C-alpha cells in the first residue's frame, strides 16, 4: 500500500467549506458591501452551514476591521477567519479582529512563485525565514492558523514542498494551495495535491485546502479534482464572485458533491435549501447580477422551453433535471398574488422564499405590495424578492430620498424631469433636462445634490415577463477611487433608475467618512 493510500485524510469523506465571499469576493471591482450588508451575509453563511467564513482583511481599513470583529462576535457556528499578509503588523491586527470569535482563525499568505518573489525582492532563503517567523507569530496568538503560498500552481515544486514543510513545522493547521490566476487544470491540480501529501513531512497532521480562480472556466473542476486527490477544504464564494473571472462557486461544488455522490463520495455540512436565497441576496448587495444560464442559481437553471424537454418534464422530471428545484431552495411553482391577496398569503409566500418578517416589517411590506399590485395585474415570486431587497436598501440609507418625480417625454430632445428630493430632512425641488428621461432624472439629482461621482455602469433587466413587469436597475459609481453600487426595482424604469442612483450616492456619503483602505502592491490569493 502506498503512503498516500495510508494518509488519514484520504479515509475521511467530510469536506470543509471555506467561504470567502466577504473577502475575495468583495475584492471584485464595484462589489464593495456596506457594514450591515457584510453582517447580514455572514449570518446567512453561518446559518446555511459554512464551516469557515473569511470575514475580511482587517488591516485594509478601519471599516474592514470593525466588520470582521462584529462578525466574529456574532457567529454561532462557523470558524471566523481574517486574512493577513506575511508581517507581524498584519497578523497582530488580524488577531485583534477575530479573537472574539468562538472559533477564530488567522490566515496568512505570501506569494511564492518566481513572479511573486520578485515583488518583495526576497531570496528563497529569506522568504523561507519570513514564512517561519510569521506563521510562528500567528500560531503563538491563535491555535487555528492557515497558511497560503500565493500562486502555488506556478511555484517550483521543490521550493513549494520546502515552504509548506516550514509552515507546518511553525504551527500551520491548514495549508491552502491557491491557483491564484486560474492557470492550472484538473489533472495538474490533483497531481500537485498528491505530490505535497506524499512528499512533505507532517502532511498527515494538517488539512490541505484548494483555492481556485475561474480565468479558464475550470475553477469548480479544479477544486473537485483537488478533493479527489486528498484536499479536504474548498475555498469558494457565493455565485463564484471574485476578482477577474471569479472564484470557485460554492453552489457548484456543493451540489456536485451532493448530486454525484456516487463518484464523489464526500459530504459537506451545507443546508442546500438556503442556496437560492443567499445567491439572490449576494447578487443584490454586490450589484453583480447572476447570468441567466449560471449553473444551479441562474434564472434558467430549472427552466424548460423546448417542446421535447417540456414533454419529458411533464412525464418524469428526471428526464431533464438531475436535481430538484427544492434542493436549492427554489419552489416548483410560482404562486401568483394580486391586489386581493391578504397579509396571511403574503407572509406565507415570503416565508417560502426565505423571508421571515416581524409584524411591523410585514405591515410595511404589505403596503408596498398593495401599491405594486395596483400597478401590476399579477405579482410573482421574483417581484416579491425584488420588493424585499428594494425595501431593505431604502431603509438602510436615508440621507437622500426621492419624494416625487415627473418626467415629460417627447419625440424630440431634450426630455425634462421635475423632481423633489428630501436631503437631510429638507425637501428641495428642481426641473432638469437631459438626453432621454433617465439622463434628465440623473441631471436633476445632480442639480439638487452636486457631486463628482462618475457613472461607470448602468444596467436594466425585467424582473418578470410582460409590459407591466418591474424593472430592476443596477448602477455602479466611482468617486476618488471609491466604487459603490445601487440597485432598485419599480414598474417605472425611470423611477427605478433614479432610486438606484440615489442609493449609490447614499453609499458614497457613508464611505466619504471612512478611511481609504491601505492596500499595498501585494494582492491576496
């Protein structure tokens, strides 16, 4: 029997899910979340059974430190992890942020490939000594230490074995092997994990993790290949959110392990029925909508239009679906509510969609629901989800509020917008023109609240079908390097656009008061 076959981790079928939506996912340009949004997402991750939540990069900013600290204090079940570069200041700050957790972890990293070694201009020996010292520092503070050799898949294998051994001897309990630039392929990634398990002394005492990026569209395949080779922790994000092409998608690896347990005999602790709800919420707060044909959570993932497919589905759903919609928290039927529906029906449907409301919350949403039902003949599940998210966004930022908007459109430009905004409790009115109704509305906002923010992205998509469908509008704005997003839904596209624009401005006002993150040229894995 080979050494690898004797390895204890090879006998275990439990795979830990390490979610980095709040750290690596938030590094996506424009995906920055507010403090309250981070706390909300962390709670959802904890409740769905994520084993380790990487809550942020505490040294990056005071805001990140506070978010990690509060998540650490509030988490009920998950290990709460913070990221730290290979220096004592980062590690100490990280410990200060996570030490209040029931189960804290410090995750420290350094780039080990030839390209990354050139950044701090360290020799191999100097880097090896730094790894020993920083991992030792982290372990002296915290019993649970994770170490990552950034760009591991492009690091010379002999040197990779050397530094992994150093990190283990210094006290690392988890060794993460990142494919930082999405360069590797499944066969290569599996071989790399096997090689480390077989060659590195002490490898049988720790957990190997895999962290994959999706630049070549192979993140999920690479992660699963690593698990087959002996890795027992997958680093991933909701919706695959992350830098460039994103990270391994949590929903994809979890459902792959569940659906194909016949050939992937591993388990996770994830409550998969919560997947759809958290996917929608992350898409909303990040401003990154999920593509319609995205695996597991896309709008078309369980939709069938082809006659052959529909006929097969009516006879036996298994003919064209390898998992049930209910497995990921999606109801088979889309209950239609209308203006005659009562509070009990609304509460029941919202509960089915993952929203449990107190009586005062239900009262507010019911008023909004009735107003929407008066404008729409039928209110679908997606309308209710948009209504809930729009309500939460409006309640969170109230520095600027839209009170009234009237747009005059003609066949010839310019169009005009008559607007009333409430700014810090005072109503102000203006009429502005523009090249189209949305442009006129945005010009009116800028006239009442002057700013230098630049509109980077403007997207509109219909929530449901029909001419009375709600439009969900997403905007991304930039001011002095700070990027924020806004999103709103309404049956009137111009109103939705204006509300999204105002929501983004409110976020900018919050961020103006925060210290600019102090990132240097090193980028996390």
